[in-house]
C-alpha cells in the first residue's frame, strides 16, 4: 500500500509525462492556430444561429453555452488517449505497476481539463467581443466554474473510456458520441426544459448541465446561493461518474485478465 | 474505368471491414437535433430549410475530408501507400473511385436529416423544386469528390496538413453561409463565399425546400460543377506531381 506522499509523487510524475507527451505530439503554435482556432470557429458557428433567429437573448444563450462547452471538447479527447495505451502496449505495464492504474490514467491526462479551462474562458471572451455581449466583473469567477465543469466531464470521459476499454477501435466514435450528447441535451444550444421529461432526467445526470446553469446565473447576476447549489449538483454528478467509471474500469480490466488478451490490441 | 471500379470496390470493402470509418453518419443526426431544437426553443421562430439541411452540407464536407485522410494518412500508417502507388492501376483513378464512393454516401446524410426532422420534430421535409434539388445534389456529390481529390493532394504534399483539416470545417461553414445566411457576415467577408461550393449548393438545396422561386438556380448549378471540375483537375495534377516527386526522392511512405 503506497502512502499519500508516494501517491502525490506518482501523480506529479504521471502528469508531467502527459504534458511531455502532448509537447511531443504537437507544438504550441499548432495547438494555438490549429486546435484553438477550430474551437473558437465552432463557437462562432453555433452562436451565429442566434442572429438568424433574430433574438438577442438567443445570441447570448448560444454564446455562453457554446463557449463553456469548449472545455468538454478538450476533455473528451482523453477517451482515445486512454484507449491508445492499450494499442501501444503500455497498458500491461500500467496494470502490473504497484501504483493505482486509475490514478495513472487520471493524472496522465490531467493537462486536458487544465487546457480546457483556458480554451473555454478565452473562447467566451472572444465570442463576447465578436457578438458584442457585455461582460461584467463576475467574469473573473468564470474560470473556477469552468474548472469544475472540466473535472466533471473528465470523470465522465473516464467512464466512457472504461466502457470502451475492450473495444479500443471505437475510441473516436465514443469521443464523438460523448461530446455531441452533451452539446445536444445539456442546455448548450436549447434549454434542458425544451426536451421531454425522459431526456431531462438523463440531462440531469450528465456533466455540464448544472455547471452551465451556474455560469449563466453568475453572468446574469443571480444570487450566490443559486450558483453554489448548481455547482454542488455539478460536483455530485462528477463524483458519481468517477465512481461509476472506476467500477467499470475494474470490471473491464478483470475481463481482459480473464481472457488473457490484455497485451492484444483488441478490435 | 476498371481502375476507378477498383477504387470503388476497395472503398466499399474498407467500410465493411472498419465500420468506424462510417463515424460521420453518427454525427449528422446530432447536428440536426442541435439546430432544430435551438431554432424551436428560442422564441417563435419558424424553422427554415437552412436549419433542416445544414447538417447535410456539413456531412458532405466531412466525408470529403475523411476520405482524403483515409487515402493518405491511413495508407501511410499501414505502410500500404507505397504498394498502391507501385501497382499498375493509376493512383489518381483509384483515388477517383474511392472519393466518388464516399461522396455518394453523403446522400445518406440527407436521409438521416429527413428522418430526424420527422421523428423528433414532426417536420415533413417537402421539396418544392425537385428537379433543381436532384441536380443540386448530384452537382454537390461531384464537388465533394473534387474537394476530396484536392485535399488528398494537399495531404500527400504537405506533411502534417491533416492536423489542420479539422480546423477548416467551421470557418468554411461560416463563410459559405451553411447555417446562417452570409448577409449576417461583415461585408468584406461575403465575397469569400464565392469559391466555396457549399455556398452554391446551399442556394439550390435550401431554395428547393421553399415555395418561392429559387434565385439564379442555373448560375448556382454551373458554379458547383465548375468548382467540382476545377478542384478535381487541380487535385489530380497535384497528386501526379507529388507522387512523381516522392518516387524520385523515395519518401512516399514518410510524412
């Protein structure tokens, strides 16, 4: 049993490995002019729908939703990253190591939600400028809420990766399905209340839904109590996904052990 | 002709063996849900043909990008690009067969959108100008294949270009007025729609769903076909040049 200090050291080393891997796979320039431009263009594209709807309120709603959801785009990228561990053969090393493989997965890609906080906040700032949406001083708290949403989505993405653990070729499909479900049903473009009750129940247990309401409330000058309540709900949702993801991960790992194909890049 | 057919057969087999390549067809219904729910939930806006059919044009663009990626990046990764280039069948004809197959599959996105509009929103898609619509669709398939050809050439020529292809989609959708008319764009940006086939395709396809007569359908159809021919010719020329250069330098599989 490793001590907390060792766990922390392991977390630090693993997260540094993730950053090093990111820096090997891309450059800051490529990230900035390739990926970030793509994210902001996506926000502008969806927000512009508000213009043709002829409603200032719709523009504001779409602008906030489609900027905040950028953190989700950054974070769900961990699904193929995690599944890639199996394809590259690193998975067996993770599993035989004395440290927790879940901690390894989560710390290795922790840079994704951190970058997501930047992309999302910067995106919101740019979109507000493009669509002339006034920003007040509460904007300084937005990154905190986005961080909470990012972590919640991170736990959800971990669960999806755990489900797809034995089907790594479906990594990209899982990624697309994960973020498009959030974009569609979690109040990004249409309020959750628009959907039938059965869909609303699912939206409530998905990440982003409550955190996004908190961001809208914050920028709309709502009382701190309302904002905190939605933050708490987002945190509960995230914790739930983490628990579910851990359970599924252990089960998927058990199945792979039983079949003896942990070294094999399954299809 | 047999080389083109080989490309068609190869592509169909690839789709059958690796269903993950059909991923785009999973994303289109979501775009439909997003656009229509947003249009319906904000105020009393009447859903427009643009919001209904935008995912179809996005689908054509996405399949166009994906096939270029499959032809170059996947083949490079599997180490089969050298074999394809060395084979007696002409590479450009095989590519033509593959891109045409994928572009034709773009029609599936139209079916998806029709079903999603009906089932989830009770919207019956009615085509008031069927001839223009069908001609527009056929021209769009050609243009999508042309775009794929030019992208294949760019992927072959420029190392790492595919990393940026993901970036191109949304700016092109915005500039071509795929979801929102270009009249909402700042005026200096509007002429940039002209060389993008999606803009002209939108004009005929969106217009076909309205009762009113379509503005200059002939011009739009001619423009789509011209852009298709131009991108196909330029793409083929570039592919040949790049392949010749890579044969000489021995670096086909690298990149």
